[in-house]
């Protein structure tokens, strides 16, 4: 029972049709849909919008339909129109009334769409109080887990597969029934573009802000090449061994952050140099608890040792592995070539366009691959 019906049954009064005062909001186009693509409330914040947009945008562009985002306070990277909280509800009501379609988890915007007769796709995340007027066929429920789909947040709204949303938007707005490959899982840092350099070469991006450059001295401890790279652009460094103090002192302005990888018999004295030179650093490890307990004692006067995240790959269980692939947002640079993973670099399988490459799973998923998997987006062509 929605709130209006509840009010009517308890008071004996029948509310008349509600309305919201509208205020003009300028848009230089007429055909558009509204996406409620950001919420500061974690329970309503859907994290797979980037995939939904990737799927629907080509069709909408072809039909001359634009995308307008209702957001809280932060602009995303899409070339769309964003309406944040600097616009009042009166402005948003004006926009909603003119929209072709609405999709999101906000109950307020869903109510507006219902009142204006705007078709919608409500990502239902709140089952405590049903205060919407939306018909059931315009709802995608989130109160159950999808087969072969890993929700990285544990929040119910993210149980919804992005392909479900994309299919519904396209069917409702354009009458198109499309078949997409299905999302399986996304790593926690997939959204952060990164370039990892195995230091047997150096390069200059010209735009270090677009990608985080990380020199992997733990893979190849080449101090000459590290110094050469630091002279070209600011970088972060991962190392399991101390680095020549002269490099640290002379090039510290270009060291964005240093990650010291703690292994067996690690040298804690290196941290004294980092602290004296005011180098921003973190301590990382993939040691098992037994070995880590021994190493921890050396670092009690320094920072906490963080365990490297190893993605649980159990979400692959029961799937047809021949149909599973992944996309990487991390580019490994080695010998002047680019690779999707360390495994690809070991076997010499380079690709010039890593981020748009569909990578098959390696023959054996080892610990190294699991450590990298937080940068991957896993999909399957299997229809689940």
C-alpha cells in the first residue's frame, strides 16, 4: 500500500491529484531520458551505471535521444547533461515532465515520473515502505541475487545486472530487444585507469593525470630505468627492496607515492630514509599470517602493514569458462609493448589497445592473476 492510499484509509479523506510547482530549466534539446545516476545514500547508489550507459548510448545517439543525469554533488566523465543539487526540485520537476523516460532508484523521482505519466524503470531497493505509484512492469527488483553475478558491495541495489537495465530502457524507449553479454563481476579498482611499468624501458604519456603510472620495481629492480622514468613524469613506485638513496633524494618531487612490499627478511631501515625525506608511503604484503607475524615486529614504530587484496574467483564456479572473458583498466608496459596482465607479458601476448580488448582467461588462474583481478571487468557471452 502506498502512502496516499494509507492516508486515505486511515483518515477517511480522499486526496486529490498531487502536483509540484515547476520552474523552467533551460535545455538545448527536446528528446532525452533522465538517469538518477548518483546517490550519497549507499543503499540507493547503483555502481554499474557506466556499463548501462556503454550499452544504451549508441542506440540513443542514433535515435537523437540525449541523456540527462540527476546527481548529488559530483560530475561523472560522460559527455552528458548533469543536474545536481544546485537545481531545486521545482527545476527537476520541469525536466522530468518533459523526459521521455526515467531510470533510477530514487522513490521521489519515481513518484514524479508516475504523476507525469513518464515511463520508467525503477531500481527497487527499499522494501520496508512501498510509497511509489509505479506499475510492477516498470520495476526491476533487487531483493534477490542473480545467477553468475557477483555483487561487490553487498548492497541489494547492486544485485541488479546492468544488462537487465539496458535491455529494459532500450525496449521501453525504442522498442529494441537486444541481447548483450552478461556481467559476472567487476574489480573494486576497475574504474581507476593505471599504467604499470616493468622498468626495462621508459616512456612519457604527456598527461600523467589521465593514468596513474606505477613503476613495478618488485618485478624488475632496475634503478637506472627508474631514475630515467622519474625524470620524465611523476610516478608511484612498488618495491620489495630498498632503492638507492640518491634517487630518492634527487627525484623525490616526482615520487607521488611509494608502496613497500614486505616479504620475508625485509629491510625495515629503508623506511627511515623515506620518512626523513618525507616520502608518502604505504606498507603492503601478500605474506601468509605465520610469516607476516615475524615481519610485523620490525614495523611497530612505522605504519600498519596492509594485506594485498586477492579477489575470490568463486564467482566463476558453474560457468562455461570458454565463454568468459575480461577487460582490463590496467595497462602493463614492458619492453615498449603493452599487455593486459602479467601472464600476458610472460607469454609475450601484447596488444596495442588493452582497454578495448576482450581477454580470455589464462589456462591456470594463479595467485598473481587473483592479485591483479581487482582491475578487471569479467563478462560472459553465456546467457544466464
